[in-house]
C-alpha cells in the first residue's frame, strides 16, 4: 500500500459524511479564525487612540516673564492637547480627573499645577525652579494605557522643554546681539579713545618739551637775577650819593643861573640906555645943524662902534638862557636822583625777591619737567592700552555672534532641540497588526497542525496490519495532515492579505515559506502523536506553550530570561517567525536560508521519528490494543 493511498484513505474517511466534511472544513478554518481575527482586532490600535478618553487638568495661574509679558504656559499646553485630537481629551477639575481614572472613565490624567508657568519662566529671573506635570494612571484599568500615558507625558514634557528652551535660547541670542551692539559702541569709543590718546601723547610731548625749556629758561633767569642782585646790592648807597651830588650841583647851577640873570638884566639895561642914547644923539645932531644924511652917517658909525656891545649882549642873553636850562636840568636830575635814592632799596629788595622767586621757579619747573616726563610715560601707556583695547574689542566683536532674526530663531530652535531622529527603516511593517503578523501566523499554523490530529490518525492501522513499510506508513499518515495544513495556510494568507489588509513584500515567497512551516509543524505534531499516542497531543500543547514564551514573537527574543535562550535556539517557531518577518516586510534574503534549513531539518527529523514510531507499532502490545488513555 503506497503512502499516497494511505493518505487518500484517511481523507476519504474524514469526508464520508456531511458532519465529517464540516469538521474537516472547520479544521482548515481554525488558523484563519485565530490569526485573522486577532490581527484584524489589533491592526492599528495606535491609529485609534483618539477614542481613548483622557483627562487634563490646568490649574496654572500664569506668571510674568522677564520682558514683563503675562504668560500662562499651562493654558497653552492644555489648548494644544485638547486641539491635537491624539486622544479623547476632557478638561476637568483635579477631583474629577482623580475619580475618573479610579473609576475607569479616563485611561489616565495629566495635571498641570498652579506654579507651572512660574517655574518654567523662573530661569529668566535667575531663580530656577523645575516645573512638573503630574501623570495619573491606573493599571487596574489597562496596563498598556499607563504605558501609552508615560510616552504621552514624556512627549508633552519634551515639547514643553523644547518650546521653553527655544524661547530661552532666543533671549540668550538676543542678549548676544545686545552685547554685540554695546561692544560695537565700546569699540568705536575705544577707537576714539586711542585717537585721543595719540593726540594726548603728542600734546604731552610738546608740554614736556616746553617744561624742559621752561626749566632751562628759568635757570638762566635765576642766574641773571642773582647776578643782578649781586650787582645792585650797593645801589641804594650809590644812588643816595648820586642824589646828594646832584642836589649840590643843582644848588650851584641855580646860583650861577641867578648871577647870569643879573648880568643879563644889566646888559639889557645897557642896551636900552644905548638905544635911548642913539635917539638923543640924532636929535642933538639935527639940532646942531647937521644934515639928515650926516646924522644917519654918524648913527651908522656909532652903530658900528656898538656892534661889539650888541654881540656881547646877545651872548650874555644866550648864556643866561642856557644857565637857566642847566639849572632846571640840574634840579630835575637832583629830584630824579633823590627818587632813585629813595626807590633803590625797594628796587634792590624787589630784585632779591625776584631772584628768590626765580629760584623757586627753577625748582618748580624742574619738578614740572620731571612730572611731564612721567605724564608722558603715562599717556604713552594710555595710548598703548587704548590701542590694545581698540584692537581687543575689534577682535572680540568678530567672535560675538550677531545673527539676523531668522538665523537667531533657527539657532534657538536647534539649541532647544539639537538632535533630530532620522528614522531609516530597512524594512517597515507599517502597522501594529502587521508587526505581529509573523508571530500570529506561525502560532496559528502550529495550532492548525495541532487540531488536525484531533480527527486524523497519525498511523494507518490497516497499512500496519497489511505489513506496509514503516516509512511508507509514516509518510502516508503525515501526507493527509500536510495537505490539510497547506490548505489552512492558503486560506489564512488570503484572509490576512485581502480581508485584514496586511501588506506582503514578497507574496509568493511568503506563501511558499508558510507551506514549508505548515509541513514542518504538521510533521512535528504527527511525530509526537505517532510516537506517544494520546500523550503526544499533550506534548504538542506543551511545545506550543514553550514556543509562545521563547520564540520572540512580540518583544525581541534577546529580552527573554537567559534560561529560555536554549529553547529559542532549539524550537522551530522562532525560525518560522524570523523567515516570515523578512518575507512580509523586506522580501526574500539570504538570511532566510538558515530558517529554511532548520525547518527542513525538523521536517525530515520528524518524518524519521514517525517512521521509527510506525516500525514500533508493527509489534502489537496490550497497551496498543487497550490504551490506558484515549483522546
């Protein structure tokens, strides 16, 4: 009896009546019901979070920022949450939110306290406080709701931190711009200061030169005044002697002038007498009978004879005038000499004081010259310092950022949120349901293989009795379940892709791999049933449980306890899930060759175990004829 005939006989047995046919149809649909309904129910739960009720409490009273603007950040956050539509938000009081989370009316609640804005804006006043938001959850309602709420709260915190950080960074950069402007003004002032300091050094140099010249001139003046003082020390006595002599000369000159005046008067009287005598002589001559010509001739002779007398009179009169002038001059000299004699002591004292003052001037000018040299050094240092200040401010100004408004805003946003995540998916499931599809398809395939042997007989008793080859009997017993298993996965894939809407990157490869998984799983369950009978069904269920916890269908398998690592490596479902992930998300790759190899090894190994079991069943025992437990 061939293996195909053995399989056909088993299938004919299951389809011999209406109820058996329905039972066989139910066996084919079991994986469909399990996987497709579960994937449909969990296709995209994150896309329906807007149906999840959540409470938000805004108790924030607001605060005034550093610019004097009234802000209520809690109100802003609340309005953004309610308007986002991410959840079914309800703005309620704190008491209602607490009661709602406790009574399962709200999945979670976010509470913004009274001092929220005050704490957020405290950094602007250099009185930093950390703002807090309160997340209230209740795992008794749903554990995943709390997990989602944690992510929401963290996202709210990150959004607020980014917003506040952007504003703070903006103010910080505006401060830089302000500093830039002030430093720029200071730089211009430093430039003017450097120019002025240069002019100051030039003027100070001229002043120092002038002070030096003053010191030299005052030294010469002091020397001259000292010489003059020494030279005029005897001036009072000499001037007094001069005054006395001048007074005597004036007195003598006055006497001489007086005598001259007497002589001049006498000479004048003589001239007047001679003039009168000429008239009397002329009259006497005329009376004596002389002609007028003779009279005039006599007068002419007389005039000639008077000429020496007239000349002497002129000289006497001239001498008298000169002596009068000399007497006046001598008198003035005497008076001047007297004034000089009276002023000479004062003059000498003045010269002495001038000499002393000149010496003080020398000392002062010397100090002034020294001070001017020090001042010149100081002004030179001031000039050098002003130049360094100007250059330093100019260099520092280049280092101070002064962005325009768009650049400043972009920079502030980058400072507040410096790292962006660029998600590059080598392969993407797309939805939560698609992400679980490899696990539940594998799980449904195992369950489908398990339920098949609730009706199928692993080994044909008739073929064993007829003496058929154990390998042929084992292969024929498995072939019927293999055909039904292939039908299961075809129906399952049709429902998952067409009805549920799971996108498959490599449809033909995925269906082929699903068939291989089904063949391997049916072979394993067949081997357990063939070797252990009714106990094999229980062992198939145990293997299902072990693979549920070790296959890594939901969380990465590396997160399971270390004690379960060997189960993941040994049992086949992990390889089935891995192969499905590659074929559903990214298409075929060389990596699934290892998964295929493991599943083929399980298939061949299970068939070998089934053949061994068939060989054992050829020898009938009491336990085979009357088993202690029958399922």
